[in-house]
C-alpha cells in the first residue's frame, strides 16, 4: 500500500543552523506530496506542496523537491529560528482517493 | 477569509456515551475530511464527504459515522465511546487543491 516514512525525532538545532528532515514515500502511481506543520495546541498548517516529479515547493524559507528516482521529498531550511519549533508532517495524496497519508511526524526544537 | 472552524474545542465523555463533533469548511470548499490524531498512532484518515455524499472511509469501525449538510458543514459522530477513542480529531476542507485544517476537537474519554 501507499505509505510515508519520516526520520525519527526529535531534531534539536541551534538558531541559524541548517535543517533537513528526511521523507520517503511508497506509492503505486504518482502522488502529490505535502509538508504540514503543527504548532503546539493547533491544527495542521500547509507549509508547501509539489504535484509532480522535479517540482520544488517553497514557503517561508522552507523548500522540498519531489524526487521520483529516490521517492523522496526532504524538507530543508537554510537558517532555522526558534519560532520554527513544531512538529512537521510529510504526506502524500493519490488523486484517486483524495485522502492524505501522513508520516509519523518529526518534532523540531530550535534553541536560542 | 475565515479558516476551517471546529467545535467544541474540548469534549469530555465517559465510556459508552456518544460524541458529536462539528466542522465548518472554508467558504467555497465542498469537500470535508476527518482525521484522528491519537497518541502513538499518528494521523489516520477517517472519512471524506463531498457534495453531501460519503466518498471514502478509513479503517475505522461503523460506530464512527458522519454527514455533510447542504451548506457543506459536517458532523462526526462516535457512538459507544471507548477509551482508545481519546484523540485530537481534525477536520480539513478543500475544493480542488490542498486540504486546509482546523485546530481540532480534543476528545477525552474517562
């Protein structure tokens, strides 16, 4: 079946450090890929998306590139801030079903 | 533009009771999705409604049910509550593009 695998957290970084959160997927077909972020006590916010191979999604300094050859969609940011501390979820969606399939989430903690 | 709104924010029930959770989608969105975020189980798809019809259902027992009203708002009903139903229930809406989420209803079963 379709699935998403994310790196285990928590990831702890100092402010201004480089961030990578790994995400790989398994899918029969060509999914759309998403990153969502969840701040404490809140729902999920869409961070960025990519709908086809080689697309790059970007938002608020975060980037991820849809890599079909490695079935990956790694999230990166060049310089993290304390306010980026949250849980990040990678997800895929097959257009045939429309439901989102999520990874287990990666908690990011950024220290001043 | 108002986002997805869910009510109540918190709900406390006892085993065997019934719970009703409500969701209002973003204006113009016709699809509503329900997800369960239980501790240790991650985010699991529950139900998808579009244009008043149930389109897809996740791997949950029939005591989880819902409906979508003509104004596209939605209810999730959980009957015969069990302790493991304690979770954050998230509603999302979309038209054609990505799903946008509300802040959820935290359901606690005592």
